[in-house]
């Protein structure tokens, strides 16, 4: 079962990490694609703007054609490249001050190579000199011209041609700008890098989840083992009285003509075993209720804990005389706690009763209640044989037994200390135990003061 739980734990962790990484990395890739697409669209628009700003005719009738003729006549000769041509065109533009629709474009060439064309009615392209920073193969250009002629004004992509385009009509002129789709393919290499990073991250998380799975499932394993041990111990303690009751019943059935008086020993034995079973079942039910916090009609109120301890310890004076041991109680007055008096009385009685069970002959039992900071500290010590160190961590376990010498003749079901500790914890405190050959065994209950 725990192997399946471990696999489920690791699977849930890995699935959660994978989903988070997929969402985050997909978001990064989409953002990168949108950024590059916006950059391409801006570059296409800027190239068309620069070309279109010089094409309309101004008030003096001097348009793009006149400008180009002027460039050809005055300065075309000797210009080595497109940069010189564009710079010369800008110098000419500075000499002519006319109205501008949409404002002047950026004079700096975009980092995205762009090919700008004017489209004729016959679906042929004429390059817009001075604004083109890229070239296109003639066969690709021919297909692109046919497709652009058939689409409306706007932007789009010809994936099979590897081109982004933007089409705009300015007056009688149609401008088309192209950019390579490679400018927006950067997300693919980014996705590959992120995919490798995601794989490495998943491997790291798998190692972490694998290492932590045992630690994460440790409380479940302990609870399961405790529950299984509880059932086994309870079954063992119930088995003996049930066996006795069945044996007594069998004897009684063999002598149906006998009187009750003649068979009284078997009837009394049956009653004793039934009462023992009832006590065990009641303690099991009480422990379950305390642990689950389901005690019926439990009302917590301010309680004079000093008076409660005085009253609980007073009941054991006769037992001290019977056991011929020294019984000392030192209770500080005026200590109050918030809690349920019935449960707290049960806790104190259990600790004192446990001390009497294991005190040595003519030994000593000390009960001390005192203030310790903001807590009430109740210590119950008995002299006698100490609890082995290996048994101390389990002393509050349900049905736990130490060696036979310590439990022989003590009675009980091994649930008293477990119930006492759960009562203390349900009241915001706890119970601890120390034991040594010199000091004896001491149980210390700590409860917050009201």
C-alpha cells in the first residue's frame, strides 16, 4: 500500500511541476512571439510610412517623381548605396516644407530587413528605392504579388513563402512591405532551450520528490502501524475474557438441571470477565473521543486546578496506607486553568494511580503542583525500578507494555497514560516522562494558566 502511495505522491508532485512549467514556459514563448511579431509589424509600417510620405503631390505639384528626377539630375551619380540615397533624399526633404499627414517617420533604418514595393494593377511589383533593405527571389516575389493582389488592405503571413506582409493604399498608390518569417521564429529556439531546461528541472524535482516521499509518508506509515497495532492489542485483550466467557457458558450448558447456586463460580467468573471487557471498551471509546475531540457535552470553563489536584490526590491516602509508602503532596494554591473538570480529574487520577502501581515497597510518591511562568506544572514522582531508556519513547503508546516485572499485577489495559496525554494536549498542554535509577520515574503535566 505504501509503495502505491509513494508512487502517487511522486506522480502528483511531478504532474504539478510539469503543469506549472508548461504554463510559465508557454507564456514566455507566446510573449516572445508577440514581441517579435510586433517588431516586424512596426518595421513594415515604418517602411511603408517613409515611402508613402514622399509619394503624395504637394501644393506646388512637386511629388515623389519630381524628387527622384531631381536626385537623378543633381546627385544620383556617385552614390554608392541605398544609405547614401536615403540620406540624400532626406536632405532634399529638409529643403521642402509642406504639410505632412501622419507625421514624419523615423529616419533610422529598422533592425528588421524589409522589402518595400509599389503594386500595379497588373499585379507586378516595383521596388521603392531608398526604403528597401532586403531583396526577394523573383519566383517568390511573383507568387507573393498574385496573393497580395487578392487580399484586402492589412497585414498577414504567407507561411509557405516565409514572408510577413503589410499592404496599404495611399491615394492612388498601393504599397506592400515584406519581412522574413525568420524574424518571428526566435520563439522556436527559445522553446527548445526552455524545453531542455524544463526536462532538467523535472529531473531535479523527481530526485527531490523521490527523496522526500518517505519523509512525507512517514506520518501516514506511523498512523497506519499505530492503528494496526491498536487493533491487534485490543483483539488480544478481548480474546482472553471472551474465551473465559465461552468456556463458562459451555460448562453451564452441560448441566441444565443444576441450580444457580451450584454453578455460581462460573457465573461470577463470566461476570468478572464481562466487566473487564466493558472497562476496556469504555477506555477505548474514551481515548477515541478525546483524540478526535468528539467528547459529548464537553464544556471548558475556568477551573481552580489547585483544588482539583487536592481532591484527586486525597482519594489515594488509603492506598498509601495499604501499600505502606510515603505519600507527599505539595500543591500551590490559586492556580486556575481553562478546561473540563471531569477530564482533568481523570488525567490527575491516572498519573497518581500509575505512580502507586509501580512504586517499590516502602517507597515514596510525591505530587507537586506549582506555577512555572504562564503554566501550571504538575509533577508526579514515584521511587522504584526505572523505565528502560528504549521504552521511554513508547510509554504513552496505546496498549504499550514494558517488561513483565513492571506490569505484573498492575492491572489496567495500557490505555490510561495515552488518555491522560491526550487530555493534556486537548487542553493546550502536554505530559512528559523521565526515569532514572536514582530519581525514580516522574510524569510532568504542563497546562496553560487561565
